[in-house]
């Protein structure tokens, strides 16, 4: 191992230990490598970071973040919550079941777990707390169900993975549908079995007339996923165009519902700009970091070290899951994605793992990482919206790791849960 690469590794973990934001950890570690490398060329920093963001796919990321935020202020979330309540509010677990179903529906519009948790989640936590549920339980259900957001398309994480792994976004989007529904079903089943003591009894079953009224109110909102995902999978529009259409549709809904103000619209554009800048800055520094890892032949060395494991795809899958779950506890999801895709892609190909399956598998892992301490971003959102301390929220969300890990193993070991729809509709 060269002096430059040794300094690279030590500086990365050193900055991370003292609490430096992950983008700066990767950027400063890369700088230390380039200063000490035999062929030092600092212009690589600018060329690699700039070229990282020249793909039109990242414009789609910005559009989907904006569309998600616009949906949150346009009245869409309230109508989705009301519609979900009319369907499952009478189930055992009551509003907790509504929370999960609402997240499944909203996931077809948001594309981000934080967008789901911070938008629809605020409404859900407030409603559950008002109905008598413990605030920490309401927050735990909210962030556990928000995991579904980037798994059911559209998905910001899948867009970035598609660019890195050079796979079809349409196939990835279709591949996430069954796993997302599976996770939602297991969460609802888990709540049905365990949540009886965590809140009030279920509400009375609503009539079909009441359900029809809720459906009519939510109809235009429910069309959004079919317009966005349907257009991409049919090949009518690109991912970037779908993002632009999602923004235009959200603006139309906001004008139609008339439940927001011009001031709120301006604040949403500002928040979306900031919300886009942060992940894209992480993308640019992570791609520079990843380039250095590739130059040092880390993927090839790992492949040689694990050569025997690749003969058994189950062992390879379990190794990938374990590595991603551990990384998810200490690193941010997008950074993990960019760092490990160049390493895991040759490993997966050697083991005969479909890259679409790998992409969905990684997305599920990274979303679980968002609710695991100490770096889980969704935990901080849960603390803010529930007004409960971190240790209380962590204790409340821990049981939900059972259905989430169970669904992860099922998706991992049964590839058909991912590949069925892409094979039927696209291949």
C-alpha cells in the first residue's frame, strides 16, 4: 500500500471520527492522496467533481426533490391520508396501518425517504398523537414506513445507481414495485400482531359511500405515480422529462386545490434548491473518492480475495447485505452507494447476480440504514416531528427492524421478487 493511499484511508476515517460531514471527509481524503501521489495533479479534483454532475439524470434528481416538496404543500398529503384512512382505518392498529398505506401511495410521488417522513409524516404523527398513540410510536411507524419511499418508483437512489452501474432505470423502477409492496405488507402485518397495546382501538369501518368520496377527493393525486412511472416504463418519456412532468403536475394540483400560498411556494423552491445541492455535492466528492479507490485497484483486490465466495451467490448476497447494513450505521446512503458500486459490481457479476437485483437490494439496505443509529437521517426527522429524545425514538423504532430485515432477506434470496416485472414487461 502506497504512502498516498495510506494517508487517504487514515485521513478519511480520522475526519469521520471527529464528526466532519461525509462530503468533506471524502473531499479532504482525496486531496491528501493527490498531494502525496507520485503523479500528483490537483486539476483532477475539479475535472472529476465537475464531470460527475454533467449527466442529465441528475437534473431528474433535482426535479423529483422539487416535485416531492410541492406535493407536500399542495394538499396532496391530506387527501392521500384521508383515502388510506377510509380503506384500513378500521384494521387492528388503526392509524398505524393508515400510516403505512399512506406511505406506500405517497412513495409513487416522492422518491425520497426524507420527503415522505418530513411531509406526510408530520400529518401522520400529529393525527396519531391526537388519537392517543404515543408520539415515539407514531414517529417510529412513520420512519419505518418511509423506507418504502425510494423503493417504489420514482427513486432518487435508483437514478444514481442506474448512472453508476449502467443499467436501465425503467427496469430498476419496475424491479422496486414488488419489494416495496412486500415491505409495506410485512409492516402492516407486524403492526396487526404487535400494536394492539400501543394505542386506541380501531375506528369503525367506513361505508363504501365514504370510501368513494375519499377516492374522488384523492383521484388526481393518485394519478401522479401512473403518469410518472408509466411514462418511463413505456419509453414515452425519459427520467429527466418525468421529473419535469412531476413538477408541472404538482404545480397544477396546487393551483387546483388552492390550499397553499405564494410565500409557501417560494419557500419550497428555496428548500428544494438546498435539498438538491446537498446530495449532489456528496455525489461529486464521492465520485472523486471512488475514482481514487478504482485507481488503487481496490475492487480487483477485493474480487481476488473473495474469489472463492463468488462461486456461491447466496454467500455473496449475504456478504453484500452485511457490509451495506454495517456501512449504513456510520455513513450517509448516497455516499455509500457511490463508494461501493464500483467495488460490488464486479463481485456481483462474478457471482452471477443480476445488476437490477443488486440495485434494488442496495436501495433496501440503504433505506434501512436511514433508521439505524448513529447516522440515520430519518431518526433526526422523527425526533423533530415527535418532539421526543433520540434514545426514546431509537427504542421505539427497533422492533420495526424485524419486518424490515425479514423483507430484505426475502428480496435477497428470492431474486424473482425484483426481476419478475422487468422480465415480463421489458425484456
